[in-house]
C-alpha cells in the first residue's frame, strides 16, 4: 500500500514547513489527485489519519481535489474527457487519444496554517 508512504511524505513535508515558519500549526493539507495517479483516495485518507496520530499534525485534514482525465484528440484538435479510463478515445470522433493532458497529477497545492 504505497498510499502509506505518500501520507508519510506529505506529513513530513508539512511538519518541516511548519517548523521553518516558527512551529505554526498545520490545519490542512490541500492535494490535487488525478484519476490516473495510481493512488486510491480512500486509502490515502485512511493512511493520512493513521500517520498523524500522536503527532503535532493530529487533527489536521487532508483535503483532496479530484482531477478528472482530460485527453487531447489529434483529429478534433480539442481537449476532452475520454470515453472511459479504460478507453482513451475521443467521445466525438472515437479516435484513440493517448495524450493525457490532465489526470495524472498528485500535487500538494497548499497548507492551511495558523
């Protein structure tokens, strides 16, 4: 379960940032998570809570913004949502669209501190 190691890395990063800012309290970590990131949202949320137990991060939240898959269709020359995650084809012309524009990200975008 690599979600546990991801949660550990995020908590370590947030704790380090809090220490650099004078031991401020981290209330939340904001994360963009793509549908093709390979990370299971519920497993990450559970892992985050487990990792935070007994640390200064206990009680903080992990706020996840889910990013849908967007592909570029070379025939229509547009960015669009594919037919499905298992069928990366343009829904308009049914051309295979292997160029994923969004949906693979896993990015911490902000920390809420006090």
